[in-house]
C-alpha cells in the first residue's frame, strides 16, 4: 500500500506548485453580464460587453464545439440480450440506457427515430424512400412487348409505340402508427411508394400516356439495437415487414407479388448500409399468379447503400442479385444541392426490374431531375 501511495503523493506534490504557478482567469458569469445590463451609458455598456467578449475563457468556450445531448431512447443491447437468453435458456430482453448520450443525428436515426421519438408524434407524414422527379429518363432498351409466363405477351400501342425518353417519378412517405412496443422502443410504421413511367414526350394517339405505375404499400416494424460491427461499424436497427407490389393493370399486363422481409440498419461513419432479405408469399390460387418466375429476376433481397460525400452531396445505390440465375440490377444516384430542401439528382440503372412490368426485361437507363429531402413531419 505504501508503494502505491508514494507515486500518488509525488504526483500531487509536483502538480500543486504547477497549478499554483499558472492561475487561470475566471470565466465570465451571468452576474458579469447583468452588471453590463445595468449600465445606463451606451458607450460604457458597450465597453463592458467588449471586455467580456475579449475574455480568453469566453473565446475558448465559443470556439469549442459543444456536444448535443438529449434524453435518448433506450435501445436493445443485442450482445447482452443474446448472452442473457443463453444463460437463462429463455428469451430475455436487455435494454441499454441512453440518457445523456450524444445525439448521433445520422440518416438512420432520423429516418427511424432510433435515438429519440420524433416530436411530431404519431400519424404524421414522414420521409420514406427517395422522392424525386426525373423529367428526362433515357432507356436504351425499351420493353415494347412485355411478357410473363402466366399471361403471355402484352400487345398494345402504349408499349409498342413508346419512346426511349420519358419521365420517371417516385412519390414515397411513411407514418408511425405505434411506438415503444413490447416494453422496448420498437415502432410500427405504414409506408407507401409509387413509381411512375410517363411517356410525357409521346404525343401520338394515346396523348402522352403513363406507361406503368408501381404501387408498394407496406407495414413494418423497427427495433433500435446496439451492437458493434467490424471496422468501427455499428448495428443500429433491426426490422421486419410485409410489402405488396403491383402495377394495377388488367391482364395480360398485370404484375404483382407479396413479400415478407427482414432488414438491418448499419453505419460506418458516413456510410449507411441497409440489407434486406425477403421471401415471396405465393398466391393460394396459382391461376392468379401474374408472374410465377419473378424471384428469378428480382432475387431474394437487396442492399441499399448511402455515402455522405460532404454536408450537401451524397451517393446512394440499391443492388439486387440472384446467384442461382445470375440476374440482378444496380441503381446509382448522385445527389447534389440546389436550394433548401430541393436537390438535384442524376440516376442510373442497369439490369432487370426497373419497374415491375419490366421485371424480366434487361435494360439500361439514365436520367436527371430533382429530389426532395428533409421535408419530414408534415
């Protein structure tokens, strides 16, 4: 014990004169500011304020970024939950208290309320998938005669006379239905995404028709979690959901399928990765299956990736691949600022399934337009 106390006493005896020899200037206090406020003369009051502003301790405090703290949501500690469940041989839930931690303010956190509940509450319109308008979308290989094994070939003027350049638009939103479920911070959401391909430059007999519309309503559950990943990554979220995807057309152009999926949300600094795996829910009546080979082309999942280049520029991508049939697709977006919440976007696509009507048609497309970001909480 004496050996332990000796270096401590030496350190304190050395540190004491150093601390005494280098006194610090007391920082400005609210009383100092109040004293300035009580001065009636304008010039003297300004001099008083200048004196406070020139205080070195005040300058240092203003120049030092202050961490944003918040009373954050408790999250599921995945590692401790698995350990406790293994030890007790029964399902356990271990939450990690997040009081006073730095608010991460990451894309995943904002999209899914991982650190704190959105102050706008339930049933407000929130951002979901990308929302954009591409008035110029060029398709190198139009699908003039859409085909599926179930319904054969679609022959109509809208498809057969389509032009290579058209408009492409996507509208998407979600709303939180319930929050803090199952004595955890799980949330239940409803989402909706609609993508449209509009032959807006085709002024023939059909007068600029919409070539196809994709409708995707879904319901899904998200659970904030805490787990470390390799190379400094963090597992932030787990989720599961059900999505219906169709184009609302009559046969033979009708396309539809239902899926249940599981997803995870991961972050590495400026990189966000959201992988999903899904299983198709086959229709009970096989005669009503619009596209019985759709998983051959659309696969069994996708990976969504986003990388923040700087404060205002991003790149994002969605990748699909079916290794059993060697078919897939990649979509790439470059997003740049225009003004406020309005951004420009350049989008490219290559592969199968640019829309559900073309699920089994390989094509390459590129377009430019605008994207709306940061409009949360309507």
